């Protein structure tokens, strides 16, 4: 018996002997190769065009505040875009993650089942709203209604220098941050909720049996178990915020200036700048925009890498080896 | 320290399903009482009514009375959280908190009670681990995660965690069913030592184990699948295993069913 089995497994390991297997192998291998080819093509294209643009750039590509890519000679830099993108996205994450974790915990551990299910649907629905709709809502509703909050922040938080406000439409990075926070709320909530739901009953009961209250159960067993999941969820949200285009372009009143106050209009983001400038750009202008897109791509990669590092470092203490 | 449990007319439900019916018994302090019976007879459910863990389950509710000395566990105004601080529990599968170190696992219950003094904690953690016969194996790696221990060590860690808060009663729900014979022996020895300090109730499927560790044995049975479980008889372990009053008990322990 034992001596007869190895040849059989060896034969099937060697390759497809049946037609169905061969076809499926070909299909899946082909799909994999196609994906790699597409990725490579995009990378080559982006790098090549970006290299052309950066070669022609008369200003410092990384530190310059100007964007005159269509001028002769072209002068442009990504400093303002990088600042605006990172600041608005981080702001969105800071605003959204605590709320999302709260909603997720409420759905998974507090709400009665009758309420939890509909609430979940509403969150899903929020994720299905197209970003341009968010943009329109932001521009037509959020912007006019935020002046009150802005004035209040100027009065009480103005001393920090980050929140001074001198009137005018609230088309600032801060408003963009709020809008992005609302937009990434569903994905962060949904992923966190799923993670919290999977938190092992065993550990929850262990905490309960020690005399933990509901909040203590969550603190002792649910949150530690869900930590890496929440980090992944936040990074997914951050990724979406970094690349968000239409909503930002609709709300922000862009300028190539970095202002200390987040409440002052101005600034820009990579995606918004590309959307706004692509149609009117000449050939160097387009290459310059592509170069800025490449930077966005790199930033997103770094964010994902950092998230993986955080998760890997905590693996020993995660629920994975329970 | 250890308290007497006095149960009268206790029934437990899952929604409209009655899982156990009209159970009355007394569990003596500083003794080991074993619950035996076929699967589904409600012994685990009954165990979980003794620290109000049953009602955590969806639709779980209880009728009847459980007295811990003079205190009615189901009395009006009794907080289930404080009940669980006096009645500790060890589960079927070892469930240390995977994100906490060995030290933190043992200290977890004390921290819930608001005890944060480092010196006291060190002392209690050491005493509890010694009490659970685990100290010598882990004293050099108290800051390593508890999930890195073997199954038997994890279960003793859970026992250390449970006794660290000095409960009146220790409930054990098949504490050895996931363990190998050597680890099982270690836990059984430990139970023998712990009974001088605690009232211990243990659910087990292993009749030899019940015979080895317990002073009193309660046999539970159910008339048919879907019918509520009932207490058939409770008596001194020696008597249950040599000369039980009820025929069903004898059939069960002699392996004629179950």
C-alpha cells in the first residue's frame, strides 16, 4: 500500500495528465503572466515618461513650489502636492478611524441583532456612493456649512497656528480631510467589523469569566485580536484617501502654496492636480503630471509596506498562533 | 475562602428550549464535585449557570435559585460581573489571552479589580503560578506570550489566572479533554491540591477522572434527544461508582450506554 502510493502522487505532481487539468493550468498561468506583463508595461511607461519630464525640469522636482510644466523652460515641483496629499489623507484617517472602530464595535458587540444588520447595510450603501457625488455634496453642502466650525476653531485653536481662519469659502485641506474621512469610513468600518466578528469566543469568555465588563472584554480580547486588522483597514482607507480624485477636485480651491493653517483655502493633491491639469497640458506638461503620479504610486507603496511591517512585528502576539 | 453552593429548582433555557430542568443540589465547600453524563445532558449548561455565564449566550435565561452561602446569585440587583469575580472558571480548551505575556495573563483578573501595585502583583503572580504548578517551568520567561506554551501548560496558566483573583468557587468545564495523558495527570494532581482552598466543580466525560479526583459525583441524564437534562442522582463518588441508587447511573458508569 505505502509503496504503491508514491508513484501515483509523483505522476500527478509532474504535470497535468488530464485535459481539464491542462486547460486550467494554462488559463491560470496565462492570467498570472498577463497580470505581470500589464504591471511591467505600466511601470515602464510611467518611469520612462517621468524620466523625460524630470530631465526637462528646470526647477527642483522634489522641493519646488511651482507648477509651470507647460512653460518654456518647464519649471515644476511636487512639494505642494505631496504636502496636500499626505496632510489631507492623514487628517482623514485620524478623523475616520476612531469613528469607524466605534461603529464596527457597536455592530459586532453592542447592537442587538435587529439593529446591527440594517446598520451594516447602511454602511455598505455609503461605500457604494460614487466619489463625484461626495464631491458635489461636499462643495454644495459641506463647504457653506463649515464656516461656523472654522470660526470656532479659529477662536479656540487658532493659537496653535494650524487652525487660523480669515473668512471666505471653506475650500481648504481641512474640508477635504473631512470629506475624505466620510468617504473612507465604510471600508475601514467594514473591514474592522469583520475582524471583530471573528475574534475568538474562547478569549471573550475567558475575560467574562474573570469578571470583565463588556468594555473590558472588548479591551482584553477583541481589540488586541483585531489590532492588526484595524491597521490593515486604516491603510486600505488611507490608500483610498491618497488616490481620491474627483471629490477633492470638486471641493478644494487649489493653489501652489503651502500654508501653515489647514483652514485656509489652497494647496493641492497629486490626483486632484492631474485631473485638473491633464486636458490643458502639453506634452511636457503631461509627462510632468505622470511623474507626479509616479510619486503618488511610490507613497502608496511605502504606506502599504509600513502597514505590513507593523502587522508582522506584532504577529507573535496576535491571535494567529492562539 | 471557599463557599457552599446551594441550588434549588434551577431550570435553564436557550430561547424557548429548556436545556436543564428543575435541578437541586448542594455542593460542599473545599471539596471536588464532578458532573458526569452523556453529551447534551446539560451538565456544561448547568455549570455555566453557577457563574451566570449561561445568560451571555443568545437567548440564555435561568429560572430558580443559586445560593452562594447566603447570597442569591440571581437575586435582584446582583451584578453578574461581580458574581464572576467570586466564581472562577476554567474552560474546555486552554484560552490564555494570546496578546498578553504569561505574567500579564495571570495578572489580568487583578487588573480588572483595579489592583495595579507592581509589588503586590509580582507576589500574587508568583503565588498563583506556584499554585498552578507552573512556576518552575515559566519563571524565566514570564514576559513571553502565553500562547507559546504547550497545551497542558496553557491550561495550568488558565488555572493560575483563575485562582489569582482568589475566587470562592472554581468551575472547570472538561479541563483535560484537549490534553494528553501526562498533562491530564498534572491537572488532576493540581485539582487535588486546590480543593483545600476552593470549592471545585468539574465537568468531565472521563469517568475514571471523576472517580480519581472527586469527592462527590452528580450524574445527569436526558430522557431523549431534545428533552431537557435532569439530575439523576448525586452522592459520594465512591458510592456512585460502586453502588448507585438508580439503575441508569449504573448502566452509564458500567458503559452500557453514553
